[in-house]
């Protein structure tokens, strides 16, 4: 399960990232899933400070994968 990894990632990066969890069954979650073409749960989306989609990971993620995703999404910034 990704929840422990996400919780640890959130704690380790406090002040650097904001983690937002959305339920795709909610109206907002469903609308955003459609907008960003989320086809599986869990899906992790990383956005740049200017709101652009910077990286995406589909499936269960480890804390290491989330850190890697953050690095990928911040390259060149």
C-alpha cells in the first residue's frame, strides 16, 4: 500500500512539497482525474510551482520512487 510511503514522503519533505489526496469518487476528484487522464488508482501527479504537470507515476509507489519523482519533476528548475 502506498499510504505509509506517501505519509513518510510528506513528513520528510515538509515545507518543500504539499501533498493533496483526492478521492476519485468525489466530484472534484473525478473532475481532476478526467482532466489529467487518470486511468488507475493510485496515480501520483507532481506539479511545478507554476501549476504545470511535471511528473506522473501510476501504481503503488515506494518512498524512494516518490523522491525520484520529485527529482524528475524538479530537474532544470
